[in-house]
């Protein structure tokens, strides 16, 4: 039987980063991946000859401290800024850009409202203060809400932070701050980033403030898979190993301690520590025998909110989008920026309401990125790729099933995009649509939730995945979690992997015997 110090389940970017830190510390580490290629949702795949597609996530946010610690640039990772950051076309032919510079963004907002431009600068300063306060917490054990409030008390007006960021929906906050419907439309999309929540959900202002206060979107040269490949090279440099086509049947447990894994092939692999990069529900409800866990704990896991609502559309195009609001197929800032299509808060709210009742929205809000506008290596000469996330397409449908309704969701999204870029359908060379069910099947994410668990306030900080178990450890001794379902949550940051590795190293002396 093979034996390792640590087995990592899943070669997503967090699993690989966790493994790299542990291997760098001298542990014998093996990463086991169910798919034939590494990366999890942080993967570049050549879906069609010459077209290299960021098949799931498409904007990395790998933390500089992690990249520097592991030397990821030395192992091939190159990221470049996206600036302007977001392009927002409107049906009336107007458009807006947002920039890394808040002052430049304010100039754009002036086209819609001088008052809103001034208000934006004030709120951006407030949000930046909030982000500066919480950013050091990303690479530390998850703080409690009281810890966060104490920090805010030391660094600003705590009552205003509680009111605006913790107790208000982004809809209510944006209505309070801004008068322009266009400005509110754009920023409400920040508030529901990577979540199934509607804009009227309390806590979406937390996501909004993080997005505005942080800025600095980047793309990875070669697609987001470059993050995983660089981490894999780092791991192997320190003696770690990776096996693909290894599906875990279950985590082996003896006397309430993880002792390794058994593969679906029947092979058993022993380890002193097991770290799961799978989401909490998959880890506890599918990879561990039910009688190894307390019944109350299992019920709490079952009740975790993990609703996936994203349809991911990958396309190969013969030419870039030709936007009505900013015409032209010569590469310009409207192509290199991320693009949001959501003309009003009412539009976003209506789609969210449809989703809530299990219905496909006829007009889903869209978030998009054309990787090849900035990185021609991802497609044949003159051709392009486009990634689209169509929001508020529910995993659980009120009628029918995803296998029969996939084309309907795809057509809904393309019909919306065609109103803004009429050349889109005639430009399509190849297309792949991944429903929430497809995301679950391919990437192993419960209900197709791309952040493992929804990033609601009761599932963040020390509440992630649940109160009492927010420190990467689990009720099974020597079993840890390192994926997006633990602090600080989703996004291609690498922080959950970093933090879990440090938890293992902290406990190592008591585990290695």
C-alpha cells in the first residue's frame, strides 16, 4: 500500500497550493484528481483545435503573498492587469467603463450624474478602508464577526460599517447613494458577484464593498489554467506528486481519525493526513461513511446553502463582439475589459425572482470576458474566445430538467447579448454551454455552486462552512478542508489552500506519529 504524509483530494488551485506549502515544508504529499487533467474549475482546456478556453473560472485573483511565497512566476505564471476593468453597455447606446483608478471611474460616472461621481469617490474611500482592514484576515484563521467589528472600531466608524455593509442589501444601499439608474445597475452586479443571492438580500453590500474597495482585476496569460499549472510545477519541484484519473470512493477512517483514501478502482492509499479540496457537502455527505459523523453535524451540513445559479457559456468566435454602444471589431477597451450586461436593478431583480421559483430567466444578467483580446495565444490567428456567465439559472428547475432545457438557457443568453452586439450569433464557430448540473458533473461542485457554498454573511468568516468548524479542521481528526467552502471563500485567490496548509503544519507534531 502506498503511504504518504498527506493526501490532497482534488487538484484544483487550492488543493495544489495547499500541497505546495506542505511539500515545501518537507512533507511527502500526493494530490489525487478525478479528472484526466489538473486545475479543477481553474483550468484551461483546448475544447476545439487551437482554442484554449478558461472553461470554468476566467479571472484569477491569486494573492501576491502566495505567489511570492511559492515563486509561481518562476514556475510559469504571468498575470496582467485588466484596465479598464469593466465595460457596461446600455440599450440606449450609452456606455460606462470602470477603472482601477477610482478617479477615472468617477469621470465616467459624471456622464450620468455629477452628484453620483462625487458620492462614488466618498463610498470608494469608505470601501477601500474596509478592504484594507479585512485584507490581512484573508491569510489568517477565520475571524469571528466580533473580531471584524473590533477591527472596524479601531479603523473607522463601526456603526456605519454595520449599517452599510453588514445590515443592508446592495439594492437599498445603491438607492441610498446614487440617483442614476445606469450607475446603480452596474454596481448592483458587483453585489451579487459569484452568488445566488438577489440584490435585495442583506449582506450583498458586503460583497459590493469588497469589489469596489479592492479593484485590480487581472487575467492569466494562457488562461486561468496557468495558475494550476504553475502551482503543480511548484509542488513537483518540492518532491510532491500528482495523479489524475483517480476518483475517491471514500475517505478511510479509523477511531474517528482519517487514515487515507480508497479509490473507486479498489486501490487503498494510506496517509497520516487527508485534506479535501472538495466542497463541504461532497466531503461529508459522499466521501465519509455516515456513521462516522454525528447526526446533528450531518444535518447542519445538509442545510448549508449551496445553490448554483450560473450557466457558463464558452465560445469560439470568428471576430470580436461589435457592440452597438461602442462599434467596431478592431480590438479596443470594450473588448479587453470584463463586460457586464444588466441595464437596470429591476432587470437583475426580475431574473433573481424567476430563479427563486425554479424558472429560467428569459433575460439573464451576463458577465463576460474575451481572453483573446489581450492574449492572442489562446486562439488561432484572428479568431477569439468568449466566456459568458449567465446569472440566475437555478440548479433545481420547477419544470423539466437541465438535459432537456440547456439549449433554452443558451438561447436566452445569446438573445440578450445579440441586443447589444448584433454580430454575435453569426460569429460563432463553436459553442459549449455548461448548466449548473454540468458544472456539478464535470467539476464535482455540489449543485454547480462555483464558490462551493453561497457567500452569505452566515456562511462567511468563522461561520464558513459552519460555526464551530471554521478553522479548516473537521470532526474527523487528521481530516482538513482546503477549498472555497472555507475561509475566505470563493475566487481564485489560493487563500483557503494557504490557510489549510498552515493549519496542518500547526498540528503536524501530533499527527505524524
